[in-house]
């Protein structure tokens, strides 16, 4: 699938990676030159696409949501339709950089004179957008950027700004570009900026942006990362995102909780991302291994707590769980009712340590203390709950 | 100007007061003594909620009630509009509780607030609580220690982890002068430094707790001011045990200079003279060790 699931709500790495084929489809309405091509799931389909494209020069690219693909052999230039079949055969169904290649993109190979790099990058430190350009593009952009003498050109754009063409042209003049039509390049960059804005992109990288032998500029590869908070206004992406989720992830999304499966055997439910991360830290300090991260968010209800508890207790390796909630105005009796309802459905006698604070906490504690295998912690310190769980699971 | 943005002369409004959350939180803000004067929900003017008049626009609340601050509880899809309206109505302080606002909108609001000279706190934050004055936001009053003139200032990215820290301080007999949640999003409109400056300038604040977490570089950016501070700073960084995230590819990683890990934040904070706590419950003892009560 085209998306990598966010692993942690509060971390910086929460953005959705859009696969190259979809990203290119999304860029098409912006008047950019894209190589003709289609996606194939079998070598036979890849051959048919090459036949349809025509000519004798093609590129077969593994569709995997990670960088470094070119260096790892995931991009093959093919000089015949037969070579397309061979390349597809060797990529589809095989592992590349830890990802299973399920699909390849078959494109017409373009006559490239020169490769450059262009990016629209959300700079989280400044809260502004950086338009970035390097005239030493290609797979080694990262190495080039670190070495001396390879200038990276950067234009800072105020968020919400309508970037006028003249400003980009004025900026490009400073770069003293040779052999590239400055006006065409500026138009491509403005189109990319508009696309990045419209698509809620955190990152839109074109590497390479190819200068073709006839001087035109083509989008050869494209990396697009989208802000998941933008999905409500990106219906197409939202639908694909939902299709890409595992059943457990989809359940979490329906419940409205932020859920990340981890490797361990202790179930975790918390209200708030920071408290959740801190709870995981404290579990690790006690030698326990969390099986998940689950943040209920602000709206704690019976249904949400019940669904969340069923979700975290589901894996057979779970030895016990901790529930750590700060209710605020939420009625904690609701949370307690959710726990009671979930425990009626959950098999086994695994210990559950519950620390809940907030409105109606005393009533909630009294209700939960009657349940077998439930251990209520009445103090403020999460450490107390974690230590108790450590004793109980041994 | 108020030490922590609000005082008893503040005239605050609630945007989104007619929503379920807005209405409930208005009740608790009033309960905490907050000087609220009105609510705003476009199209719902004329209602009365929790004894407050509801207006159709922020301008109307300014004209009729002299509003100068706002707490925003509208849904994410309406947040850009609500904050821009508040900025253009020249409110001095806007606290955005709403979560899931697209980053693009937050960045635009941050730029607009900056050029208008308006303080926007948040988004995706619990707001601020000033004991003796009230609160704009959702922090539970029950965790605070009321009535101690001197105390600790708390600033954090996470709401509930900050609550746990505050509850620990209160239990240990350490009062608070103010608590500010700057928000959990990668881009927030008010950064740590702007809050730390107020703690440093307030003679009643004797120590500061900074509640940080993995991701971004907000904590690192705060260190350039922390080194100049005369008050003890104790910090907790959540997420130390979490698996490392995927690295940002190519130029993204170059421009953003990588980072976001707990180790790097802790190192930067320690070098700036900050005491690092391994858990929330260690914080009161560490604070007592370093802070000077006059």
C-alpha cells in the first residue's frame, strides 16, 4: 500500500507518504510534464503497458514508500519490452529495502540532458515553507549537499502567501543558472508550490527534475508527504489511507483513538500523547515491554474506553495492561463503565492496573475495585501504577 | 500588561461556545473564576449560555462587551476562520484548544499573528491557567495549588503529562504561579521561549518546569534563552523509550538538520543548565533542591 502508518501521534514522523504513481496523478492538473506511464502488478501487465507506451526505452520502478530506492536497484532502465518483463519479474514479489514490492510503475524513458533537484519543504523549526533548489540533483543529493562547493538555493515563503512568479524569477536570477530556461523553471516551481499548498504537503520533492534534450522540464521522480490533519479536505487521499490500514488500525481510527502497535506484551491505554509516552518510558524503566501506544484523546466515553480496552487486550501475548487516564471534565464513571463492559468480553485473568483521575473519580474507583483482576491506583503518580503492574505480572 | 497574559481586568470570550465541548468548558472556566464576558458562534447570536451573551461575530463582542481575549473551541475545519477573525478584531490573546488543525493553517495563523502583534497560544493545547485569575482552556482546576503567591511556573507540550507534573507539585506543597500548555503539534504559535521569558521576569516565580517530548526541536530552541535564566529549570522529556522514527529523506533531513530524539534534547537541556527528571514524581524534590523561596 502507498502509505506508511504514523507510528506516534506526537512525533515529527507522522506524515503520510504518498506513492509515486498517486503523487504524479495528483500533480497532473498543475500543468507539469510527467512521463507517460502506468502501474502494473504482474510482469505481463508491465509488458502490456510498455507495448502501449511504444518506443524502445522504458523505466521500471518499484513502488515502495521509502527513499534510497534508486541506489538499491529499484529503478531499472530497460531498452526493450522484453527487458521490461525481466525487470518487473525480478522486482514484483521481492523484498527491497525491507518492503515487499507489490507494484511497479512502468514509464517511458525521457531523453535527459541534465538532472536538478527541486523541493517544497515545510520547515517545522521556522514554521515557514522553504523552496529548495540544487543544480546537482540525482540520487546523490544528500551527499552533494554535505560536500563543499555544492550550493543549495533556498527561498523562504511565508505560509498563506500567494507566491508570485516574478519573485521566483528574481530569486532564480541570483543563482546564475546556465542552459536552463529561467522562465520555465520558475513556472514549474510556482506550480509545485501551489500543488504543495493544495495537497497539505509537508514535503514535495522532485528529484530529479529533468532538463530534457529539448529544454523542457519533466518530473521524473516525486516524493510527496502529506499532513494527516489535512485528510478531511483531501477526500481522495483519505479514502486510500483508510483502505491501507490494517484491521486493528482501522478499528482504532473508527474509535477515534491514536494507536500504534509495538513489540511487547503489556497493553497500554492513556489519555494524551505525552502521558502515553511517559507511561511507556516508565514501563521500560521497570523492565516491562509495551505492546502498544494508545491515546484516547480528549473525548472519553464508555464506547471509546470499551473498544480501546478490547483492542489492546486482543493479542494473545498480552500479560497485563495499564490504563492511565486524566479525565478533566469527562465523567470518569463513563470510563469505568467502559472497562466493565470490555472485561465481560475479554477472556483470561490478566491483571489490569487502572489509574484514573478526574470528575467522578471516587465513584469510578468504587465500581472498579469490585472487579476481579482489576487493581485501582488512587494516587497521582503513574510510577505507582507501573510498579504495581510489574509486581502482578512478575 | 498582565504577567501571564490574563488578569482580572481581562474580558475574554469563548469562540464555539454553543458546541458541546465549548459549553461544558465555559462552565468550568467560570467556575475557576475566569473573567469571561461573552461567547461567539456565527449564526447563533442572541442565545445565552452559562449566563453569557452569545454574539454572531467577534467584532460584536468587542463593541458590546469590550472583549480582548478568546478561547477557541471550534472544530478543526472552522479553526482557521475563527482565529483569523479574532486576529482581525484585534484581540490581544487567542488560545486555540482545537486539535487536528492542518499544519498549513497553523503556519499561516502563526505568520498572521506575528505580523498583527497578537499572541496566539496553541493549537492542540490545554491553554493557560493562572491561579487567582482563572483559565483560558481546559486545565482542571483541582490539580492546582491555589493561594500561594510564590511558586513554580509550568510549561509543556503535552496536556495530561503537564497535569501529572502539576498534581505532583501540588501534592508536595509546591504552588504554581502559572501553567501554560503550548500544544502538541510540530508547529505551535507560541514557543517555549516566550513563556520562559515571562517566568523569568515574574518575581513570584521561583522555578520552572519544562515538560517536553520527542519530535521536533522546540526544546533545543529554548536552550538559547534558558542559559540566560537565573531561575532553576527542571525538565522531563517523554518518549525516551520509544523506537526511533523513520529518518527524513534527502533534502528534508538536511534542511531540518535531523533530530527529534530524546537523547539529543536531554543533552542540549543539560548543557544549558537544566536538571533532567526521569519521571514526573522526581520533579518536586529536584525543584526543592534548587529553588530559592524568599
